[in-house]
C-alpha cells in the first residue's frame, strides 16, 4: 500500500514540476534574460517582479521589468547638409559714360569730324573692342546759341557723324544708336554765361557743346 502511494506521489510531483521546469528552460529568442511562459509573457513573482535568468545583463533590460535600465533608442546621426553650389547669373552692369567735347571733335557750328576728333574716337574704338557691351548710345548736345530747331538738327548730325566713324572702324552698326538733344540738356547753369555773342560767351558755353557716349551691357557674377 505504501509502495503504491509512494509511486502515485512521485508521479504527481513529476507532472507538477515538469511544466515549471519547461517554463524555466524555455529559450527566449527575443528577450533572453527573463523567465517567460509559453505565451511569451514575463513570469513574475507575487509582488510583480520579473524573474531574471543567468543570461540577464543590463544591456538586455526591458521596460516591463526594468524600466529604469531600458536601453535608450539609437538616434541616427544627422547627415550634414551639403553647401549650396554657387550659381552664376547675369546681372546688369553699370553703364559706362564718356563725354567728348564738341569743340574737340568738330569745328564751331560744324558736324564733320576733324582729325583730332578722329584720333579721340580711335581710342574709344580700342576700348569698345576690349569690352562686353550690348548697346552704344551717341548723344549730341549743343549750347543755346542759335535757334532751337537749328541746334536740334546740329546735335543729331554730330551724333550720326560719331556713329558713322565707329562703324567705319568695324564697330557693329546695329548696336549703336545716335540721337540729338539739341540745347535741352546744358551743363552750364542759368546765369553762368551772360552777355552778347562774343568769343568770351562762346568759350563759357563750351561744356554744353559735347557728344556723350554711353555703353550699356551685362556681365556674369557668382551669387
């Protein structure tokens, strides 16, 4: 009788302990270091503490059991932003303006270039050949002596004479504009030159007799 009871007790103990042993030895491939049951839940004590196995290390800490030791998430290092590539864009260049004395280019009241005037314009031709430009504007001006209609025509003829000479020196004709302003844009101020038409008055008004050459264009710069 005792032998049969002993066998029964032994068998009962074995059937009771085998599941517990299986739980303790079940490998945890996802979170090794804690005892888990077959449902992949953490095995805890009566006070809610997780059972750690001999494989546990702080590096394997999990939030449900060891929230204070949980590994901080790895933040990918921020990639540096490449420096912007300079872009070359065209910008408007400042106009270049040269003023030639009308008396140096022409005789008084004349619109035919004299030899000295041609030499002066030869220097302008050399400057044009070494520059990048879009247009050249030749503007003729006169003093106030004579009628307004006469002065307007004289200023136009002088501007055209300058253009014709530049074209004869291989400057592109379609890039040159000739125009006259007559006596409408004097350099001298009212009251600067007074009196009758004498050599003194003509000399005083000399700054008003001129041909302005203005070159406009564009150049490329990096921004």
